[in-house]
C-alpha cells in the first residue's frame, strides 16, 4: 500500500510561502494537493530585496525566464557588496561574486597580492576582481561562457521587490494547481499520541487537513513553535543587532549594480537600487541606540527623497532547534533569522526548500530522514552565522557597539579560520560552506586581518606574481570597457513598466 504524501498545507504566504508553493508545484506534478493559507491582514517582512547567486538556480529550476522575472519584480543586477567603514571610518572594500584573477597556480592569487604588499605595493585587492571592475564603472552583462576570458570570472545575483516576487510566484504556483485560501489561523489540532499536526482551523471555522505541513508563518512560527514548542537557539551574543528600519527613496542617477553596506554608530545601513526606487534600511542594536534616533539618522542619510515612512522590524538572530519537527517543516523566518548583512534571507528559504525536496518524506516520516535534514540545516546556518560574525569581530571602529564586537568571544569554528589566515593567509574550507574562498578573502583582508607570514609554498614557486597581477588588472580594465552600462542593459533586456 502506498505511503506517499497526498496533501500538503502551507501556512503563510510572502516570499517563503510562495517560493515553497512554486517549487512543490513544479516537482510534485500529480497525485498531491497543495494548499496555501494566508491572510492579507498579516503583513509580510518583504525587505529581502538583495540576493546571492544561488537564487538564479532556483529560478532556473522553476523554468522562469530571467527577463520576465526581472521585469515583473522591477529588478536589477548585483555583482557583490561594497562595505564602507566596516574596518574603520573612511575605508572601503568589495565582496565580489566571483574570483580574484584566474586560477593559474596551486597558490591562491591573494597570496601573490599579499607578497606584493609586503614589498610595498598599495593597490587594493579589489583591482584583481572582474566583478569590481564592472561594479565601480556601473556596468553589467552576463558572464562570458569562454573560460579563457576574464569576463568568465564573475557571477551575479539580483536586487528586486520581494513583495512583487511573491506575487510573481503566486501566479506561477496557482497556474500549476496550488489553491490559496484567505484567512487567519485560529487553531491547530494535533494527534493525541504522536503530536503530529492534523489540521489547521481558520477564524471562520474552515479546517484544512494534510499529511505534511510547511510553516511559513514568519517569526511567530505558528506550527513549529506555537504548536510543537520546538525551541530556539539565540545568537544575539555574537550578532547583537536586533532591529531594523526599512524605507524606500527616490532613485538616483548612478543605478549601481551592487549592494552598498555602510557601517554606522550602532549598526549598518543598506542601499539597494531597483527599477523605480532605491531600498534603504538601518540594522541596529537597541542596546546602543533608541528607535527614534535610528529613524532620524536613517532618513538624514538617504540619497533621495523618502517615498514612505520607515517600517520597523524586530528580530532575534538565531535558529529553531529543529527546522523539521514531526510532520512540520519550517521555511523562512519560522526556522530562524539571520540579519541581512550578506543577503542570505531568501537563500535560507531556498535552502530549506531544496533540502525538503532532497529528503522528501512519505507518511511514515522516517526519523533518519528528519534527523539528516536537521543536521544539514543546522550546519549550513552555523557556517553563515560565522561568516557574519567575521564582519563584526574584525573591526577597528571606536563606538561602543563596535568595541564590544571586537572584544567578544567568538565560536571556535570561526576563531580557527581567522587564525589560519592571520598566520599564513590560508583559507580553511568547511563542510557545507555557503561562502567560498573569495568571500572569506574579501572580508578578512577588507577587515584588516593581514597575514603575519605568507604561505611557505610560495617561496618554492617560480611564477612572477607581480607580472601575473599586472596582466590580470590590465585585462580586466580592458574588458570592462566593452560591457554596457547597467542602466542600458536593463533598459534593453528587462525594463519594467508600471
């Protein structure tokens, strides 16, 4: 007798709910009903406007045209993140999507750059990154498919309106059989012996039963926490920001193809340009600044006229002790929260969806499957956590928040990576790292963690590092000049209307 899942209920909409619905509808093409319950009276967070490259794989999996998606979401393109003032006021560095130079040796390109710095060179490592050559010039086009061309050495993601993205995916999912019901969840019924969720009941009395429930109800975690009391592991002792304000402003002429993150007195400010407006926000710690002052500071630092009042968000950084408990899988904010410093919010939604599909259950809900899902989810989240802490801990600013971050005890997993780089410039990879060696290189060097010594292997190499670096820089500068402006590329291929 078949034990296949025949019915799924998704509680909550927004990006998490509709990304989940779209992916399930695409994958489960028959013999399974998918129902989504959401209330228009309950607002969504909707500030996930910046992404990282894996979002492209998600859209490709759905068979979505890039041009259609960018048009529908008023999107733009993103080559990385510029960090201003994070090491100390007045300093800046770029976290690129892509590599430094092109691999040509067993020793990393950053080691040759470090060797030149020991010799007195002063140019930033950004100059050996194709993504930055394009970003600083305001240029964009998809990477070359020719691996011999330096235009093949970068990657990209998107900026877009997260609310429009949810709407876009809603249309996609409903066209493939997902049924949406409007209403607020008023009750959750569980099996008396197993504790499995059996039905959710709305305020008007309608009840929805299912084999599998997906909790996309946001911070409330109506099922994963409200019903199942899964528990939460808090990380605010490492990532102290607990509030954010978001506000759009009028667009500016530059239309840069990257996110800008600027350190402020008690946190940091984002700037995300999309078609028709620029998204802005201030992520801060309420222990070091009050809400009124934070709002006033944010509004005073906009590059254009504010188009709305700042929208407030409160959060506790951390994760559920289990993302999958019994027959409930948490996706999005219900599974935990990472502040948006490295644009991972939508990726964490995508990651849990991908794991659900990889470990899709039958109605037996084998604990072996659930335990592996939770192990992978916890490990992935902890790797991202360490990368975010790296930004805060390696700072030399002199405000109270930043001094506290520089002095705090950090996870041993992160301390080991910092020390390996500090001593020899070595990049230590970990299982299930989301951010690879170029990302760790950018932040460690950008935040001032300069190695005390070079990799000993470098002394045995005959390659002329200075010549290679000069060759890379010249080639990148030359090729960047052949690429259209970001504004022209969007206008030609994916301009939004209305």
